[in-house]
């Protein structure tokens, strides 16, 4: 049996699949990741991207933050790819119970997934830091420094470096991982804490890793070093 046949056989026999993804899930939709050679961390800029995407930088230099953010992370013209689509279908078929994502795009929801746990928040949601008024992404994109009608600066509801994760979302993610019989980890370098330590909660049968690079030290049942889209396009699911 080759690896794709093994994956199909595991999915067929699974009853509680949980998917944990990172930026690599959306690269084939046209959004760069952080750490690959074409990733955002390799952009030449005077200030390192890790610094720009930090809480203290947002507080002190919000306009510079937004210039970088709008140029490099936000793209309204992207569409879900076959990975997002197959996951939505697996959820419809009641095999997939949750998508846990570190991504701040909304491509899983656009593809039709319902139970999506955004560990790092969503670009779509933005709030005034003074009065908490909500602003959708399209509206704030009209300004170089988005400000609320009350005068407060608007902040994307995404987790910047130095900011904590939402404990409710983290707890829900752990609950699903603990219940899962199959845990698929795809398109993430697993370098960002505490998201990366989520794998340790998995006690089920099949840990599947899909990534271009080899992630060592994980007790995986199946490792597929390939493109997320290539792998998901080979998953056999009967359309309803
Ligand atoms: P990362 O550290 O950039 O790692 C991405 C991983 O995915 C690497 O190991 C790549 O080898 C692998 N990869 C990239 N493309 C593919 C592909 N098509 N097929 C298979 N493997 C692939 O990103 P992580 O998600 O691990 O790090 C977490 C950060 C990235 C979170 O804070 C995110 O908010 C942040 N991020 C999100 C987006 C987005 O929302 N689409 C984009 C860029 C960064």
C-alpha cells in the first residue's frame, strides 16, 4: 500500500478526525507562509517581520504595522483550495469534528467548514482598542491607519507576538484532540508556542503529518512529505 492509499484507508476507518493546520494550508491559495524560502520572514525590511508583528510594535508604530500587514498578509482576492474544500466535505460527512488553525485567513469558512477554531484570531475581525466597536476587514483597508468613530485605533483581532492565546479556544482545541482517533497535522512548522505543543494531547491511533519538510521527533503513524493540495486532491470522498 502506498502512502496515499494508507491515508485513504485511515480516513475511511476513522470516526473522529481532527485537523490541525498552519500557513502551509493556504500557500497554494496564494498567501505566503512565514518560514518557507518565499515566506514573509524572508522579506527584506529594515525592521524584522517578527518585530513588526509584535504587540509592542503595534502599540508604538501602528501605521508602520498596518503598512506591512496590508502589503504582506492581507489579500482579499484569494480562494479556498482543495485542502480547505475536502476538509469541509469531511465535516459534512461527520467524520471531521474540528479544524484547528493557526491561520488568520478565513478560507476554511469560505470553503464551508463550520467548526473552525482560530488559535491566532482572524483578519476579518477588527476592534477599536478604546470602545471595542467592531469593523470588518474591507472597511479598515480603506485607511493607512484605521481609526474608530470615537478616535481610538482599530486593532485586528489576531494574536501578535507577546499576546496570549484565547484560553477558551485553546481548551476546546485540546478537548477535540483528546477525543480524536485520527489527528492530521498539515502545513505547519510547529515552531509557534503554545500551538505547537498541542500534538502532545493526542492519544488516538493515527497521527498523520503532511508537510514539504520533515518534522522530526513526532511519533507519527504516517508522514507524507508533499504539497498539502496534492495530498488532499488524492483523498477519495464521495460528494453528496
Ligand atoms: P510557518 O512557520 O511559516 O510554517 C509553514 C510550514 O508549512 C512549513 O513547515 C512549510 O514547509 C510548510 N508548507 C508550506 N506550504 C506548504 C504546502 N503547500 N504543502 C505542504 N507544506 C507546506 O507557519 P506556521 O503556520 O507553522 O506558523 C504559525 C504562524 C504563521 C501563525 O501565527 C499564523 O498566523 C501565521 N501565518 C498565517 C497565514 C495565514 O493566515 N494564511 C499566513 C502566514 C503566516
